[in-house]
């Protein structure tokens, strides 16, 4: 399965990167191809290309703020191929949310 994700929190420091790590670790453990864009205090890092978003099976939005260039993700959201979760929750329960993403 190909997973793309965006992580972002209000301060753009700890939770943004902890959520990235949790998603990557759980996806890699399951053998999924994963690419996580972070929108933190350093701006956008590991920016997702539109092609990557379009080809992904699922989008995980682990965000607690509005993301920059959010229109890139509208098709995945509109077609029900996205999961929205608080960054703190995915840090605590990554397996639960990757299970949910797999069901999409």
C-alpha cells in the first residue's frame, strides 16, 4: 500500500515530527511505501509532489492546524481516501490509525 501523510501542529515543533516518526515507523513495519510531509516551524519539509498524492492509496492528515497548499489533497478527501487525526493521537496509537487507513 502506498501512504502519503501530512503532519502539522500549532507550534510546529515536537508533535509535528513525533507524528511523522510514528506514521513512518508503523507503515514501514507493515511493508507500506510511505512519504510524510511536515509543516512545522521550518516551513514545509519533504513536500509531497502532486503525482505522489494522486498515486497514493490513502492520505493521512495528522494535523491540528490548516495546512499550506491544502487544495493539493482535495481529491483524496472528496473520494473518501483520507483519514484525519490529531497528531497527538497518532503518536499514542499509530497501529490503530494505520489499521483505519488500510480499511479505506
